[in-house]
C-alpha cells in the first residue's frame, strides 16, 4: 500500500445544524413544545469525515467555505476532530449550509430544512491535483459538481478509489459524476429514482457500469444490499443491527465515512459493509448528527457483542 498524507479526502458539503427536539413533528397549523435545542456541525462530507476520523482514518477537508461565523464554527468543529484543514479554501462570498432540523424524539425521525444560499462545496479549480493524488480514498458528494468531477477524474487517473455520497441530481455534470464513481453508495429511494426499480437486487444490476468496483444500496432498518466487480449481478444482503433509534440524522453520511475508512485500511468488502452498517446503527442510538458517531473502541465492542 502506497504512502499517502491522507486516508480520506473530502471536498463537499459542510453544514451547521441547529437541532430542535420535539415529541413528534407536528401536523399543519399546530403548536408543539420544544424539548431541547443544540447546534452541531453537519453536512454530507463533514459528517462522513468525522466518522472516518473517529475510526482512526487520517482525514482532510479541501472544499470552499466562507469567513462568516457559521463557517468558522464548522471549521472549529472539524479541527477538534483532528481533520486536516490545511487545504480548506475560505472566501468572503462562500457559505456553509445552515440546516434547521426538527427531531421527533418519540418516533426517531427528523425533518431537515437546509439553506444552501452561497454554498460552493468543491471548487472547479481547487485543491491542487497533488493534494487529490495524496489520498487513499476520495469522498465525493453532489455539492460543487464541476469541482467534484475534476477531482474524481484526477483520482481515477491515479487509481484512487472514489466513494460517492450522492443524494440528488444537482444539475449539469451530475450524470457524468454519477457514472464515474467506482464505490457507489445510495439510499434505496434514490436508487429507485435513478433506475426505476424499487427492488434492491434489480437496482444494483442497473447501476453497474465499467467504472464500478462496488455498489451498495441502503434501506435503514432493512439493512443494505451490495455487489462487487467479482459478481456484479449478485446481491448480498447485510441485515441492519437491531438498536433503539433515537435520532437518524446523519446515519447515511456515517455509513459513507465508516466505509471509506475501512476501504482506506484495505479491508475486504463484506467487512467494510459490516463496519459501516454498525457505525450507522450506533449513531442512530444517540441524539444529534455528529455527537453520537462512535469511535473505533465503541464500534469494536458493539461488533464483538452483536456477531
């Protein structure tokens, strides 16, 4: 395995999440008493990087954020997780996502209201190609598609695995980025939207192309299904771990980050999927998007007691 400055490099979504806890999300024109509030760092890429870092991966963020208070708060939170910010780009015109999240404590659900005005994510000409070639795994999402596609092509030419956390079609260039990702992890909802198939096994087959190394479709409490290049027409099911869900905010992003960390460590596919599934399950047992992400010791203890 080659020597690299980073195990996982991310370029995309960083958010500040203001969480509001209630018993249950209200019907229209109703009042609901607030039980608690909290502010955390969130976002697809930021949360995935925190998950990877807590599992022992050396992580870096090289996207573009602002110089405002929310951006400063988010970067401070990432810095506390030992995520390298040397190549983070800050401009006065950029922003991070600001999400208001209503968490229904009794049902374990959440409703997210993101404000993406001014968000750039991956810049079209940043970071330098040498930085991208200095990671074991590149993590991409749909925020800043031109920059993501540039980074993915640089990584692809260097045989660096690309893990995709793609939740929605974000316009020009997205289709090319979607096809280029070689470790594709999608929710069943988005996989069905892209393929027209609600059956995970059939959707896996339709998502396969010449770039793919792995395709994974997640479906919350039903677990996930996956296939790799050795058997692209097969579908292996990884059951979800049974836990009492308190807050599902960020579970999908934790899955991506834990998978990326395990990929950087060179672990086999089945073990990568198992680790990612367990990390997402453990996160769901704790409130908040990032505060409940497990560290390596907690994850190992959970797996030892569950298998």
